[in-house]
C-alpha cells in the first residue's frame, strides 16, 4: 500500500485543528485522473468547509483545498483527451492539501506551458468567480461604474482587474492602505478606505450623485446597506460572498426605489450547470493570462505543513490577493 502526505480535517474547527499526516494514496476511477499536486490555491470556502459552515460538506476526515495544479500521474479507463504527464489545473472542491488527488475529468483543464503551476493554481476560483459575476450576471459594459467591496481579497482584486479590462470605471473599497495600494496597481480609478471614510458619502462624491451601476460584494455585513443605497437606476448588486461572516438583510423597498436588481453569484454551481459557458470563460481567462493582460497578485507561498497557517492568515485578513500552498 502506497502512502502520501496530506493536511487533514479530522474534526470541525479552526485551522489549528488540522493535522499533517500520512494517508493512503488514491487510484483514479474510470472517469477520473490522478494528479501529482504541485500547487494549491487558498480560498475562503476552505476555511468555511473545515468549520462545517459551507454548502459542500465532505465526509470526515478530508483534506481542504479545492483549486490545484500539477502533472497527471495516471488516468482512468474512460479518459481520452488527457494523458499521463499533462500539465493541468483542476477544481477539486476539496482534497488539494495533499501530494496527490483524484479529480473527475470534467473538472480538469489543460494549461499551456507558458503558465506556471502557481499561476494556474491561483487563477480559477478568483478569476472564474469574478468573470462569471461581471460578464454573465452583471452584464458589465464599458463606461459603467462598478464598486468592488473587499477589493484587496482574492476575488475582489480579480474583479478590479477584470472590470478595468472590460472598460469600466472602478471604485475599489477595502479596509487598509496596503490593500488599496495593490488595487491602484491593478488599475482602480478611485480608492475608498471604508475603515476611515463614509462609504455612501464617498460614492456620492465620486459619481456626482448618480450612484454606481454595479456593486460587487464579497464581504456582506454592515457595508451592504450603504452600497445598495448607492446604486444607480437599473443597477445590479452582485451577492458574491460573506467574508465578514455576516449575511446582510436587505430592505425590499430599496430595489423597488432604485429599479435595481440583487443578483446571486454562485460560480461553483454555474460551472457544474453550464459547463460549456464556463469552459468558454476559462479559455478566455487563459488567453488573457498568457498575453499578460491579467496577472494574479501572489501574497505568499506556503509549504504543505504551513497550509493551516495560510488558512488562519486568510481568516485574519492578512492576505492581499492570493496565497498558494506549494507541495
């Protein structure tokens, strides 16, 4: 019996409860590939999953880590378009904090040789979520104004970068000068430190009272009400996530008065239900990455043993952009 090293959640709780240990190696089923993991991106669902607070609930024990890159070690009997040795990235849901992982064929994407493993392991969740939100859910158009809440985080920074590429005017809102400095580097037109400034007053000032066409909200919490009240006529409020830990309750009269829409963004479900559109989006993002039009801001690289520290840093909001575990 062959074994591999992995970080495992054996009981629900904070990252400090995760353990590093040897576990049995896996073999791919007929429609799966076995990947030697090189890198695994850190994402907010990981910290929710280990606390049993996420909609996907893998049985204990499990390894967190839903976004991996590496080389294919072997393929299942039914696999035709992928082969051993191929460089790939994959959406595994969980299991990525390990030396090897099996993933269903339809969740595995080939990567060009010009894209390194760290870039590949940090692209799908953030850019995939944000592109689905901006393109498919908000129908963001050139010339429109977008407010990005939590703009210094992984998906927020991706939203800043993609919104600029799509021709929008970008207002980046975050809670520290360091995060806003990176937002400025990524092309944000206006910066709001909402730990210091009144969000609604600043938006009114920036937009000359018109309001914003799109709100990208990965934070939730107390800022949501101010952001919704700052919408322009026919605006779209994107509900992306709740990094603050608080799910906002919206007064139903506000969408009525603003003629605006509150739009849910669940990229994981979108990628399962609309695989062709998701593949088109992914291929477009890969072209932009290859051309250097978008570039992930890597906060820090962590070893497999340090993966729990990376998750705690994410919880403590220390991470700007993306953290990656290199295995």
